[in-house]
């Protein structure tokens, strides 16, 4: 089911991308977005153990191929993470040291993120318009620590990949400048951890998107 959904999304995004090349209407937005993130596991002995607060900032580009449809991508820095608890406790290597009987672990993660989405935008009404979007994201880990300043990059996979869906509104500030407010949910497909535990720990995020469109 997940593979079929992934193929459908990829096909729609590819079609949108090809059509977008025929149109010159492009807009850029600077985004600075607080977010809540957490980890979930498919192993019954591993549980998510709380949320972490982070942020996402960078540049997003919308390339319109019709009045109300755009291909959206960008380049952002994503500060995220989560906590996991282990029952029974497990041995884990952290910062080059082997720790025995670890019952919980905290992952503060930083990624370079590249989203790839199809955005649907309404016509303007009373200076406002509304949008929905869905698509995929890929991100590359650039820093990891355990919350106490200890690097645990060797405990995390370099690449993460997942899906996004959400929506919001754009409010005209005059001319082509808009303020953007939205809410986006992101769910990972891949295991972000790389340790002795046999599980698939996915990263999930709820992003409160705020941006200025130019």
C-alpha cells in the first residue's frame, strides 16, 4: 500500500514538473517555521518517548504551470528529533563509548531538507487565498547529538525520505508579496536510527509554516 501511494505521488509530481517548464511564473518564499517532532517504531519493545521542539527555515520555490496549480520545492535547514524508550534496556554505542542497559535515548537531529510537492491554490478572495499541498521530501543529516552535547552521528542514518501533506492560507500584503501561514504533517518512510536494535524508527513532524512570499 505504501509503495503504491509513493508511485502515485511520484507520477503526479513528475507530470507537474514537466508542465511547469513551459510556464515562467515562479515565486520564492522565505520560511521560518516552528515544529514538533517525534519518533515512532514498529518494534513493540521500542516506544516513542516524547516530542522535541525545533524549527525549519530556508527558501521555498513555487513554479506555476496553471493559474491554481504549482510545483513546489526548496532548500531548508531542518532542526528536529525525538526520544525512544527501550524495554528491555539495550546496549548502545554513543560518542565512541559503549553504554550498557540503555533504557531511553534522545536524538537531536539537523538535516538539509529538499521537499517536492504539488500545491493547489484557490483564487484570491478578500486579499486571501488558500492552498493544499502533498508530496515527498528527502533530507540529509548534517548533525546529531544526544541533548547533552555528545555527538551521536554514527547512531543515525545519513539519508531520510518520506511524505508531506498540509495546507494553509496566503494573505496579500500588496503587489506580489504575501504572508503565508500553514500546517504541514511529515511522516518518514525510512529508519533514521542506525544501532543494534532491530526496528524501523520513523521521524514524524508537525510544522507550523510561516513565510513571506515575494
